[in-house]
């Protein structure tokens, strides 16, 4: 995977405040960003999982734990698709 480095300025004491090391904070930020962008439908579940550094399955589990729907289909979408099959 090609990567792009983006710098984000945070308060100097953030690691101490959160009681995390730099790598843990980076991972938390990646996961939070992936969930948010997926929720906003800006990323597919596969691309969001890639950003989070997780497998597709593990990312789906994470979404479920955070009560984020895995599918964006509405009942109307399902009914329309079913009608097409008839």
C-alpha cells in the first residue's frame, strides 16, 4: 500500500493525558478516521478497513461494536431490488 504522511498538531501533553504512547494514539486516530469516513459514506468498507490497518472482517466487527451499520441499504432499496427479480 502506498502511504501519504499527514502531520497533525496536538497539545504537547496529549500522550500523558491519554496515558498512551505515540503508536497507540496513531492507531486510535486511524481507526476513528476510518469509522467517521465510512459513516459519512466517503469510503467503502474495504478502504476504511485499510486505513484502520485491519482486516475487512475485524473492521466490520469494530463497526458493530460502535453501532455503525455495515450496510447502507434502506428497506426501500431492498424492496426495489426484490421487485427487479420478479
